[in-house]
C-alpha cells in the first residue's frame, strides 16, 4: 500500500459518466485531503466537468476508450486495454493505487479485475458484496451476481470474506453474525449444496449462526447473509422493485385528495427521515471481494451523491487493507 492513500476512478463509467463521477470525486477529495485521486477518462470530457477549482490532491489521466454498458466482457478485456476502466484497474495492479471505483459494465469490470489482479490465495472465485438497509442498520449480503452457481467450499470462503468486510463497519458486532440463506431455518431443509456448506461453516471460527430466511435479511439478527450469485442477484433486484413499488404507492395515496395532501404535509418530517434512512444511494458501492486488490462497483445509475458513497467504501476498504486481512483469515498471504 502506498504511503498516501490513492484512489483510481473510472470517471467515464455509469449512465451519467463524468457528469456524476467527476463532481463526486472532487467532493470526496475535499473531504479527504490526505487521499490522492486519479481520474481516468477522455481529456475533453474531464475538462468539461472540471469547471470548479480542482483540489490539489486530484489529477486527471487520459484514456482513449470507454467500456460501454453494452460491451461483452470478453471484448472489453481484449479490445479496450486503454479504457478508463482498464487503466484504473492497472494502477491498482501496479500498486500505485490502493483501490479503484467504477460504475461501469459489471461483467466487464469483474472480468478485467479478475484477469489483471488475480485471486487472493485461498479464494477460488471473487464475489460481489454490498450492504442492505435493515432494522439493525445494515446487513451485508454476498454473492450478488458474480457466480450463478457455487460449491460448498466457495460459500464457506464467501462467509469468511463477508465477515471481514462487516467487521469494519460501525455498529456491527466485533464478530459479525453470519447466516446461510435457505428456504427454512431447520437443519433438514435446503439442497445438497446448502447442506454441505452448512456443515463446513459450522466448523469455521467465524460467528456462524446457521440458516436464515429471506425476511431475516432486514432484521437485526444477522450481519452477513451468504448465498450463491443467482439467488443473491434475484433477491437484490426483488428488493429494489419492492422499494420502488412502496414509494410509488405512497406517493399516489398521499396525492389522491386534498385531505391526504394535508396529511402528507403533516407527516413530511417523518417521511423525509424515512426516505433518507432507506435511500439506496446511501448504500451504494459493492465490493468485489476475493481479488488481490480493492475494486468497488458503483450502481450504473448512480448520481453524484451515490458515486461519492462508492468512493467512501473504497477509502474504507483500502485503509483497512481488506485483501490482506481476507488472505490472512483464509490462511494465505496476498502476493506482492
């Protein structure tokens, strides 16, 4: 890790591109004057967004190409070696940056990061982990889409990695409670993979509490929920859809009549607090754990606020040297 923390930003990424990434990075640089930032992107696009005074801890680096959301991961890896995404990951590989952040194509970012950074010793596959609002504050869940199918051993590795990530968060137990997602809490339920993973997790030194169900994700009874990427991604998209449905239904009901509009006005402070508490932008920034370096994936639709949150996640994981801690917990050591 470099003496001064250094974050590489794929400033061309996401639906909004530099319009969101650049001001988010500038805001983060102002809040963290002890951290350096390198923004990768097309020079003309970056200059257009740098209308305000640039903090001294921010530099720009030109990248000839951009990985589009429609690009196949294989094509992005082979044909766009000078893209803003690839150059950000390469800087982490060279140990000139401690983390990189991108809101780009998830498959392309995973393929690029996997190819360039390689895996930590003791980790077979990377996983995507992110926090989800819950009654206890937040619950961490993985895998959220990197691996459609997983072996019991891979689920065990995910559990260890998730425990390391969660332990760094304020308000989380020193020994995070880890649960394995299943169709019931009883030991006899679940398929062969889940049953075998359950036995492996019971033998680890993490705080494994056994099977948990879907509703437990939002409770205060578990800190880390482990599942395969297919199930995790479906669950995540279901949560996002349910949240939008509830928000739209509330908006419709509160504007249906003059009386209800008055009720909405009276309830405005509580509604504002609820909106802030459940705002998905606050939880933006998914970590691609298991790689030999810190790579943070922002939601593609992230605005300035959300992308800055992803940068904050990168800073936290880089400061805590999460890859080295994961390697240590899994019995290996990160390669130089």
